C-alpha cells in the first residue's frame, strides 16, 4: 500500500496546495514535497504520476473547495444578487486570513506557467471559466426572478465580476 493511501488524501492535498501556493510550481522542489508530505519520491510518483500530476490534483482540490464555498454562500441568501454580495464580503475577509501567498494561486499560476505546462494552464482556464459561468448564471437567474433588468447582459456582468474577484483576491490577500 502506498503512502498516499495510508495518509488522508485531503491532508496531502492541503499540504501540497499550501506549498505550491507559497513557492509556485517551478520553485517547489521534489525534496520540499517529500518533506511536506512525508512521502518518498517513489510514493509521490506512484500516487500522482509526477510533480505536475500532484500539482493538478492540488488545483482540483482548490477548485472544489472554492466552488463549495461559493455555492454555500449563494444558497444561504434569499436571492442570487444577495448571495454574490455576501461572497464579495467574504473576499474582503481574506485580509484577515493567513494565506500562503499574497497572490491568488490562480493568478500566480497563470503568470508562472509556460508552454511546457499546457495541461495545468488549461486547467486554470477551465477553473476560471467555470467561476465566470457560475456568476453569469446568478445574473441570469436574477433576471428571471425580476431582480435584474432584462436589458442587461448577464454574460458581460459575469465577466466583469470575474475580473473584479480576481483583482480582489490579489489585492486583499495579506503580504
């Protein structure tokens, strides 16, 4: 049995995410991953295939957590617009949280990764597109419920909110 199955997968991904978020993909060495995860290189490769595979698993974990948080916030409010407002207020609280890096991991990854990491770049793009679609759906639902003028373009609003959220996440994180 490999160590990834012995350890709690969530703990492994949390530690991996923290390290990649703090240092970046390229600056994180295999030795640092070994120490952070208490795993040998062979166990890391057996469980995840490669450093890139481990990185992508950590990104999937991050995306799932982020969407659960967004959905929980939206569901706790009586309308999609109130839910989005509550979500933005939560982002304002990031300043008080201890995060691995000032930059959002998505922004940091998009700036760091290059041609060799196309798979991870595509994953980042899909994650951002999914978030934008979520926002767009909230605006569309708000129009359906009468809370947003039907003349307004929910896709444009979704894109704008996505850009604002990315800016907030970069600006509000502690340095």
